C-alpha cells in the first residue's frame, strides 16, 4: 500500500469517526460515558490483585499490617525481590521448572503433535476421521480417572520423584494441540503437497519441507502454550515431584506460604511471598507482552467450530 | 461436526488404500500408542483397582463392589457431591456469562480496545499458585486491601474465605475474573457476525437490546455450547484454587469432589476407593456432556448448516 492510499484511508476513518460523534444524541453520549466508566471500573478491578501483589512486595511489615491499607509503599524496598529470591533456593527451583520440566515437554509436544496432526490433516486414508473423533473424545476423560493407575504404574517404574511421569506422555501427542495444528494445516493449500507428491516426495518430506515451514505461527502457539502450561502447572508436580531438590517454582512458592502460619516465623513473609509470586508471573507477562497476537490467534484457532 | 468413513465399510481395501492407511497410521502412531498407554490402559486398570483395596504398600486385595458400596453410602461423598454440583451449576454458566459480556463490551466501538483486551485476558494465564497467593492476601480478613479499606471506613468486613456461606461465591468471582480464553473466543466469534444481519435488523426497527438478543446471541450460540461444555468438564475437576486457597475449608464448604479424591488417593493411600470415585466422576462427566450436546439442538443455531 502506498503512502497516499494509507493517508486517504486514515482520512476516511477520521471522517467516519467525526460522523459517529456528531450523530450521537444526548442519550448516545450518556451511553458512551457509561460504557467507558464501566470499562475503567472493570479494568481497575481486574488489575487490582496484581497491583496489590506488586506493591505489597515492596512493603515492610509495618506497612503490610496496617488499616487503612497503604496503596503506595513508602519507603519502597526494591531489594525485596532479590532478598526473597535468595531466601529460598529459587535459582534451583527456576532451573528445575525450565530445564527439567518446561523445555522437555515443549519439545515433546511440538514434535509429536506436528506429526500426528499432519497424519490427521492431509493424507487421506480409511478410518482417519473415526480415529480423529476418538482423539477429540479423549479431551472428555477427566485427568482424575487415569491418575490412579498411572501413578501406580509410574511408581513401579521408579519414576515418582522425577519429572518423567510428566515428560514422557508429552511425547505422545495431546488432543488439544493436535486439534489446533490440524485446523491450521488444513488452511495450507492442498496443491502444494499434491504437487510435491506427484514429484515423488514422501509424506515425511512433504511434512518437513513444505508444511512445517509454513506452519511456524501455529507451532509457535503450541510451543508457547505448552511451555506456559508447564511453568504454571501445580497439580502434576504436586503428585509426582515430591522431593524438595526437584521442586518447580509452584511447589516452592506454596511451601513458602505454608511457613507463613508457623509459630514464630521470621518477619517479611508476606512481602517476600508477594515478591516471589510477582517474579513467577513476570515471564508470563513478558511473553504476553511480546506475543499477544500469538496468544489470541492460538486460542481463536481452537475455539471456532471445527 | 459430522464424521464419515471415507469409503463404505463393505468395500474391500485396494492396494493404494492399504499403502495410504499404513502411512497414515505411522504418522498418527505416537498418538495411537499414547492413547493406549495413557487412556485405554488406565481406564481399564481403574476398573480393576476400583474393585480392590490397595494402599500401594501391600498387594491389592479383591473386594468386589465394596468401594462402590462405601462411596454410595458415605455422607462425605454426599457432601462433596453437593458442593461440586453447586460449583458446576454456578461456575460454568457464570463463567460463560462473564466471558460473553466482556467480549460484547470489547466488541463495541471503543478506543484502546487492545489494551482493555490485554487487561481482561491476562488473569487467565497467570500461574494458579500466584493467583491463589495474591487473592488469599488481598481477601485477608484484617489486612487485605478490601477488608482493610472497609474497616477503615467503619464498615463491617466481608469474611471472603473464612465463612462457609461466603467462600463459594468468592471462588465463583475469582473464576469469573479468569475467563480470558473464553472471552477471546467470544470476541473472535462476535467479530465474525455478518454486519448485514445487524443492518437488516436495524431497518426492521430492532433496538440495541433486540439486536443483541435476536442476532448476537443466536450467532454465538455454538461457541456458548463449546465454552459451556469445557466449563462443565473443568468444573467437575476443580482442584487447584480451592486446594491452595482454602484446603476445602472453612467447615468443608469448599471440599469438592477432586479434593476428596486426591485426599483418598495420595494422603490416605486408598487407591481402590479413589479409582471407584474417579470412575463415577467419569460417568457423570460423559453423561453430562452427552445430555448437553443432545439438548443443544433446541437452542444452538448453526448458520453454516445447509441440511
């Protein structure tokens, strides 16, 4: 699009905006005001917990235990973020979460789901749709039903206390991500893969040379969501990762909270707890800030009826 | 969604068919193997374990339907079932309502839509542990932001997490606050509603409310169904928030089915009873989903459907 076209579009939009505002009667204006008031009130209340978390992290105990609450910490103890982090072995818990859990499951999910989703999306074979329906139906099975026998199996294998019970299944595909990728693969023109097939390319070559390079946005969504699920996961580690040296961030934070209620605790537990919580939410905030589009498009891809 | 086999079942498979099927099956084999290992086997094993007494330390002892008898006569199970049904019945519809209203608000002509969308979306992707820690402190009876403000104003405080009657609505509010993904799905759907429908309704003299009720709502009903089903399935398994916020208290008001199941399996080491509880949950979830889909024909409108 050239500069003049852009400029004229801008002008056109502004003109229609002007018309919109000038056409508003008194009732229309009242609605506009109410709408923005409602939006602002909602936005403030949605953000309130995060504001409270962040500011509480900067407070000292006298500022925490005060009525009325202090909305702006003064003095603000910025060192709490560092102090809280080193008050427990959060370096270790961070490495555990990322290296031992999030990265392996992300690799497993992307690789396995891409292959399976392609098998369900492109080649035509008898029974494909039936199996795909079965795959979708597994989303209905509550985790609690498979939890008990799987725990017993993993315990026999000696995997309890490690991340293996959470990592290994990730390499076998996941219905939700398979569905997401399949939806995306089907938007890639069939002519591309058909042409390659006529040239004698195997399905594997078609997948790795044609489909996957075109599907980078969708693969990013899977990687992002799966990494985030692992980073946010509490229930999986709660069941399987019961050794302190193996804990992920989630379990370490919960443990820190548990000691808030011990008799004769050290001061500063609330600020420290809030500081660590803020730091656990920070990677999510950063990821969201840079990849808002990816988040939104990824969710949209699964939500529209398939 | 209609699933049809790609050829009549009676026709024999040709050689190309067989070759294509091999390729297809190889491609989906990771999922197929995983399906057997992580779904079919555990489902079957669960039935077996549900008929035994098993504490992980000594070998399982077959006790027939003993676990089921215990579950059906237990007052504890009656309590958690009641709590869970209350939760599901409120959280799933109210979650959908919250997401839908937020999306509708964002879909009007507003400045800074992407900023508001980001703000409403963000709570749903923050780690549950963080959310729980923050809400617990924010709702603290004495020094939490809300109650400290109320008592400074001389008003009576709200026992958000410490009163058995208030705690469930509190959890519903937290749930409605974290509806980002559903909201995004609704927003995308709303933006897909053809403008011509609104124009036609306007010409027919429909006011804003009628346009919303007769155009927007029917056009979004398939997505309402989708989110409702997801909400129900998740609601029956609701664990992390009550576990972290209240541990099932006060006075067991938030002792939901999944918490009870977890306690039986991993704290009391009653694997057999836990397996029985899990199977009952499975049956309930499947029944619920099927009923929802079956009855949905009456209120869900599919615009793309020709037949």
